[in-house]
């Protein structure tokens, strides 16, 4: 059975993201938190597994401290792109340099779970 993501636990904090984006106000915290969840779901879909364990025995980490720095950096960059390009148009650009940060952790041959 393929991995089906549920609502993720965030492997980066709001404070991590605000420091990364150099934001020192609270006005857009709700928006940034939505971007964190979206970026985490994008990462989990690409990895074909949970980043932080919720129910997936193949999760990448059991605690936020165990999440590889490159995975955290992917999420920070993804949130940064979402924040900077909230209203893409035909002249907008979307950076993709960070897309390969997840490559070492992708499960390409995830074992199929047996069902009764």
C-alpha cells in the first residue's frame, strides 16, 4: 500500500522560519504556519514517508532533533518560495534549486504492507 500522508507534524518551528525569512513581526504568523504545513506535506509526498513519526514505521525521524538538516533546509526554502511568490503570474519565477535536498532520503522501493 503506498504511503498516504496525514496532517504532518512540523519538523521546523515558526521561529526557525521567521529567522530564515528575516521576519520580526507577528502579523503573518498564521500564513507562515500554513506554508510550513504545506511544505512539510510536499516533502513527505516526495519522500514517500513521514518526516516525524506519527503512524509510519518508515518515518525518517522520531523527534525534531533527528530530522536531517537538509530536510529542514528543504522545508525552509519551500516556505521561503511560497512566502515570496504568493501570487505567481506568467512572469513570476519559482526557485527549484533546493528540490534535490530530499534525494538521499526518498524511499523509492517502499515495501508493500500485507493486508488481510
